């Protein structure tokens, strides 16, 4: 699996990494070894280019709902 895919899988499961990413996405992607091209594609928000770099089938949208018993 590419660094690109590994990074985004980790981003989806690591709350601390996600908070860092929200503050400075470019720096966090650089620190995790993404190429300048990959970073620019992500920052562009171009769905087709992101899918191409990820080697993914067309992306779907998902809604995640968290509940707490507090």
C-alpha cells in the first residue's frame, strides 16, 4: 500500500493526527512522507485526481455518527 493510502487510513483512525492535520494539513502530509504532487492534489480538492493517486475506485460519501453514554 502506498504512503498516500497508509496516511489517509491512519488519519481516519487517529484523532490526534486528525487534529494536527486540521491545523496544518500540508505540514502533516509532508511529515508523513507524501510527495509534493500528492499534497497539491489533496489540497486542490479535485476528486478525480485524488482517486487517481489513491488508485481507488470512485469514492462514495459516508456519514459517521458517534454517540456517547455520558
